[in-house]
DNA sequence: GTGAAAGCGCTAACAA
DNA sequence: TTGTTAGCGCTTTCAC
């Protein structure tokens, strides 16, 4: 049987209140008593139950992380940074793969609530505003990363997606491309829309007209994006560039273009977004708009933990540059 | 204030015992009463506190996952599978990045214990046998994945690493290589040793002698493995193959060989291990010994959950083929 | 079928 | 400085 605070108290010949005080370093306790209690705790291999202390209103020191898919390197790298910063600050993180499925999101959120998770980081795509309202109503701290919610003030860490999109467009033009297409996801978050908007603006600024039909979408997997691009190239002959809205589908675009017979970058230029490990290992290296993933992860945790620990009331929005 | 079971009881005009029974579907309750209670729970937006029920001896439905680094695609893909299976069975998973650092492992294990985590999956490398003994002593269910512990019977899901190593060796020989080197990690787990053993056996079976000095190690990062390979090739001229013990360092080996001026696979063959997303996107595609990652993840959870839920006493060892 | 009451392990007044 | 005690929200006998 796992020892309890009573066991410690008994063996140390003190009351449980005293033990509690030495555990939490609160109140006043004599150096000797403290020493003794610590000794006993160590002797009988005691560790406090977080469940019990959480029941008394203390934190669970756990935060939830909602991502579409942890196997996607962008989110894996983000999760790493979030977990690192969390651990520094004493929090554990629970991963929740939502596949951008609203039902799974709701389910996870429900679980996290039941477990009295202290807060949640949301990096997931689709989501009804309803869900956020509810979190706010229930007073559950949460922070968004990589997605925007303009209607309600919430803690947010964002990339300047518009600028990123613009950079992608400008880069492609610089390399001489005139007939670019965009490969996006079926489900578009605010981030994707912004990237697209920036991209179009870049073309516009260089007096290149963008054909709206050149915005094609895929489900986000490498296979699907490969096929989509391959199919598209079959019917549209003079494409000379692809702007893929993330690295995963950029790799798909590379595959698709290659299987179509194009050489990269001779026949067609491809630019990705995120600059994950995928971009760095691809050969030739994939040009990709870099997101400061590590920084983003650590910033959300800082924001979130501050509100969890009540050190700040107002909501902040942090915007980082690509 | 978050509603409690008392609020439900009061509004429904019943006792908390009755409410508890409808929540848990235990005991006997009249259809009408049940209906009514359910209605009230819904009305006031009640959800039970897992903390409180866990305190009464119920499970927390949380399991910990110890990995060296979730940003490494192999572990990310594994985590995805583990989380998926966990969620199917009603468990949340807490990620713990240990960096193979024994101190961090201990720390995480301590946290998980304090939080009454139901069990833990260990995919981390270095670890003292001590740690396992303690888990067993404290009666905490745990399962190992991708690493072996021969001295104590524990639930384990393993790849047949020896066979994988053998296959790698055989493949390299088949493609005509005669001077292969092995790129391993500084910290060697049982898996790595087995892979190496299998590899050497393959060479032996083909009457090729393996030079022990051709086993070089790196810290596991792409950068480091790139450098290590580059440096090694500078002084050892006639190497025609590299067996990298995982995909991460295989990519590094590819980079290193390329930066040295070698063409792949013309000048040198490189074979990896794991067959993660890295291998599939590398160009030309990296040959890699495939681990059935998804299957492995789901199997550990099955093993672990069975012991958590007391459905099995004996420890099982599942060995999958590469 | 339903309810009263005794805890689970801990924290935090309040007393002593 | 230390101890007594009343909960936190829930489950679970055991009566009714």
C-alpha cells in the first residue's frame, strides 16, 4: 500500500498538518521537526498524491495540447517545444490528436475538463467559435497557436502569415516564375487564408495576375497531395511554380511534379511553409518559409501559464515573423 | 462555480448516491429517476470530477509515454499510434521527452506517480534496471517498446532487430558492397546491439570480414551524424556502404556522404532503419528496414491496458518482424 | 429503488 | 511552532 501523509505523520510522531507544511513549505516549522519529517518521508518512500491536493483546489499541473496530428513534423516539433517549456515550469502535457475533427476536439476538451487540466493549448484547425465561448464561460485558460480568432480576445501566438505568403510569392517571382499555383488544404484556417492573401498580394505587386482556379486543395497527406498535383499538371501544362501551404504537402507536390516528369527546380519551383525537418532533409533542399517553431511553442506556454497562475488578466497576442 | 454531484442531486430531488449510480450505471435505479437525473445533469452542464472519483480508487485513465524526443519522426509516429489506441480505450497520454537523460526519466516517473497515472509506456533508451525494479515494487504497470530487458519479465513489444540488421547486411551485400561501416548512437540500447549483431552475421555468412573500427557513433542528431560521416570518409577512402541504425542518422549519413562529394547510390549505398516519413520523402528514396510502427504502438497499449485493467497477470513479449 | 454516512489523501483555517 | 478539524467531490456499503 502506498504510504499516505498519515503514515508519515505517525512514524515521525507529528500531526498530518505538520507534514503537509513541510511538503509545501508553508507556515512555520522547527528545523529539527522538518528534518525529521523529511527523513521519514524518504525512509518510507512517500510521495504526495496530486489527486488529493488538486481536490483541495490546487492545480493539477497538467495542460492539454490539441493538435491535428502529432506525426506531422510541424506539430511534433511544436509539441517538443511546448513540452520542454511546460516541464521547465512544472507542467505535464497531454497530447490530443484531433485530425481536425470537431467531434474529437469536443471529446478531448471534455476529458480535459473532467481531469481538471489547468489549461489547454489549441493548435488544431477547424473549430466552432462555440467551443471557445464555452471554455471562456467555464473559465478554463487556453491559448491558441498558429491560428487566429479575431472575434474574441484570447491569448494567441501567431506567425505573420500574410508576410510569409508574401515572401513566398516574392521569392517565386524572383526566380522567374510567372505561372504559380497554390496547394492548400481542404479545411482552411485563418492562417492559410492569410498566407494565400499575402501570396496574391505579392503577385499583384509585380503585376502578375493570379488565376483563382490555380488554388487547389488536398487533404493534407503526402499521398493525396502527390496525386492532386500530378492530376493537375496533366491538364495544366505551363505551370512553373507551386506554393504549398505547408511542408507536408510541399513534399507531396515535389513527388507529384517528379512523377509527372518534371525536374526540380529546373522545370518547376516549389516552395513550402513551416521549414520543418522535412524541408531540411529533402534533396534538393526544399525552400520553405520558416516558422520559428521553438519560439512559438515556448511563447504559448508562457502566455498560458501566466494566465493559469493568475499573473495576468488581459489577453495577449504575440506575432512572430517568418 | 462548477456544479458538483450535490447540485445535481438537489435539483433532481434525489440523493447524491442515486446520482452517482446513474453516472456510473451501477446498482438499480428507476427508469424515471434516471431520466430525470440525466436531464438535470445536462441542464446545469454538469460533468463528474475525475479527481474525486480517482481518489476513491478509480483509475485516472491516463498513461505516461517516455520517449527520447517526440520531434524525432520515429517517436512522433509511435506516439500517434499510441495515443490513437489509448483514446480508443479511454486513456489520455502524457508525453515526456527524456533526451535519454536518466535524471529526466526519474523526474518524469516521479511526476507520473504523484499524478496516479495508471501506467507508463517506456520507449526511452538508457535506463537503470533499478528504475524498473522500483516500478515493479510500487506496482505501477508499465510496458517497454522497442527495447529489451532480459533480466526481468515485463510486457514488451519488440522488433526482431537481429533479423532487421541481418536484412540490412544482406541487402548491402546484394548490391555489391564489400566495405560497409555502421553508424550507431553513442548510447546503445539492446535494440541497437541486436541490429549490429544481425548485420555482422550477414557479412559473416557471406564471408566478408567486418572491421570493428568501422562501427562509428554519433549523438543522434542529423548535424552530428553528417559531420561524423564526413570526417570518417576523409580518412577512410574505400567505404562503399553505410548502415545507419535509424533514419535520422541515415539522413545525416546521406548528407555527410554528399557533402564529401559522393553520389548516392552510385558511390556509396546507405541503408537506414525505421522507415519513417524521413525515408519515404528522401530523394532518392532511402532504403530503410521498416518497423511496423503503428502496429507496435497499438500492441503496447493493448498489453499495458490489459495489465492496468487486471485482465492478465503474466507478462508478454511480442516480437514483430521488420 | 433509494438514501445516510463513512471515508479516499490532502489543505487550510483556527486553536492551543 | 504544532495540532484539531472541517471539508474538497465522489464511491460504496448497508439500511430502509
